[in-house]
């Protein structure tokens, strides 16, 4: 029975090994299951985070839209994020509390300090800033619009063509950010033309790079005209608050994208 004992021994050994191996396999399976569970959990968490982000951005968007609607009546929380564009007009009765930052140039009093600081810092660095436009009332905007349109008519355009052409560079009264008191047109003192070449001036370059530190954004960037509805305006700066300005610069998004309406 020697052989039998040997076989028996081998079988026992095999069984023992099998048990160890089996335990190992069970352990591996359990560990794998745990990993899968963790991965699933992480996925759920990610999804929740994503949903939360969506919710937050929807909330922000809703708040901004509400802000635009009630800006003239009460003090909304998100006043600095108010959206005014071709789709979101501003109540023509809206009248911000103004503060004069330079002779003949006023802004919403709440942004006066940041605006002055930005201009001062630029000037301290040897730059020559020229604020060609700041707050413009509904009536001022109407005047600018009519004058620009008249220029087109004088050059031979039909009324309809003149209107269309004017719309490209001047906001229709009621649809201009300048009426909020949160927008400024800033050029170099040495080059005051409102055209693409403005972007090449040292003043414009400095502003594009540094304005976010003071709560401003370049409102109409060159590659975003299809989103903003306005052509590239290297001179038009809009206050949105420091936190939002920093985020918009980092993500390279417009106010419309930031608020999730485009
Ligand atoms: Zn402007």
C-alpha cells in the first residue's frame, strides 16, 4: 500500500495547496470586489460633484438673470454679474448710483475704488491710459447710436443697412453694458482709435493681462464674437468682481459662458 499512501499524501497536499490557492483566490476576488465598489463610489461622488457644479452654475445664471430684471428696483446679490447683451436688455429706467473717477467720467460707485486703483497702477508703470467712455445713460446711448447710423446714411447706406452696420459696433439703446455703470472703454492716450490695432498698444496689453486683479474682464475677446454677439473690442472692459474675473480668465470664458447662458 506504499503507492496508495503516496497518492493519498499527494492528494492531501493537493487539497491543502488547493485550499491555500482557493483562499488566495477568494481574497483576490474580495479585494477586487472592494476595488470595484470603491471605484463605483468614486464615480458616484464625481457625478454628484458634477451635478452640484451644474446646479451651482444654474443658480448663478438664474441669479444673474434675476439681477438684470430687478437691477432697477432693489439691490440684488449678484449685481456685479448682471448680464446685458442682445438677448438681455437692461431696464431703461435703471439708474446706478454714480461716482466720478475722472472729469466727465463716472462709474457705478461700488466699482470706483477698484477702477481708480487699476488706472493708477497702470500709470505708475509708465502707461498712459485714456478712458474714452464709462457710464452712458439710455439717452446718451441713443445719441451715439443715432449719430453712428447717420454717418452710415451720409456715406450712402440705406436706413436698414445703416441700422445693421451700426448694430455691429454700437449697442442698441437698452442693450448696452455702459448703462450699468460697470463698463469702461479704455485706450492708449497716444492711440485713441477704437479698432483692432488698439490691442497692440502697451496700454491695452497691460489691461488684457492685469485687469482681472481689479475685478475686470476683457468683455468682447477676438475669438468669441459668436457667443457675445459683439465684435472684438480690445478697449471695452467690464467689472464682474475679482473672484469671477480670475475664474473667467483662467478658464478663458466670456460672461455668457460663465453664467451658462451660451
Ligand atoms: Zn464699450
